[in-house]
């Protein structure tokens, strides 16, 4: 009974939001593992290996990695009650996320110029589909950060509202969940990039 109570106490620390994010991440992992597995099964039909791999995919990885650093700073400055730096680093993370998306689109144009098309052979279809689905999951994180930035920019001008916001532990939990999701999407892209590189060589 004592062990059961201990387990119950540990589980009680996790809110419904934690469970939802965890289940969402598990679902996304299953989705992308399935897609990359299907991509692997189409290997005999691959033709894109003879083309140069878009360097913009590598550049976008660095950009997304930097955004993981800046989102950590968002959490740090929230704990410090530093509104200006909290707001600025939220904006930096947003800017890096949007830059990543722009670089992805530019990489798709490079692929298209190289003769790798969305329609037709599985090699092109899977490559566009997998990278586009990842981009869509990043967009979810971007919308969440836009909401946080909007609050920091327009709602926390009042010192009392600022004090209430930064002293609310629920807000910190929400930010932590957004950060976990953001880091997950970052790691997911690194996995996809390594998968593409391995199969391209």
C-alpha cells in the first residue's frame, strides 16, 4: 500500500497538460517512425541519391538548435522575473523558428530545381511529406510562443499584472511544457536529417 501511495503522489504532480503533451509526443514519434520506415521500404526506387543534398537543410538545423538555447533563456528569465529579457528571448525564439521554416521552403525549391519533385516517385514524395509534416509540428510551437509573446508585450505592462503572472506557478508549468515540446521537435528534426543524410550517401 505504501508503494502504491508513493506512486500516486508522484503521478499527482503531473497535470492533465503533462499527460496530453506526453501522449502527443508519443503519437508524433510513432507517426514519423512509420513514415521513415515506409521511406526505407521504397529504397529500391530511390533516385534522389544522385543529386546534391540541400545544404539549407543543414543550415536550418543550426538555426533550430539556436532556438533551443533561446527558449531555455525564456524559462530562465521567467524565473528571474525579468520581463524585458523574457519578452526578447521569446521574440528571438520565434524569429529563429520562422527562419527555420523559410530555410525549409528554400530547400524545397532547391530540391525541385534538382529534379526531385513532390508528385511522382516515392523518393520525392516522402522527402517533401516528412519535412513538411515536421514543419507543421513546429508551427504549433510557434503559435504557442506568439501567444506568450503577445502577453509579455501587451498584457504585462501593468506592474501588478506582471507580478501576478511571474508568481503564478501554472504559467511556469505551461512554459516548461512548451519548452519540452520545442526541444522534442528540435531533436526530431536532427533524427530526420541524419536519416536523410544516411540514405543519401
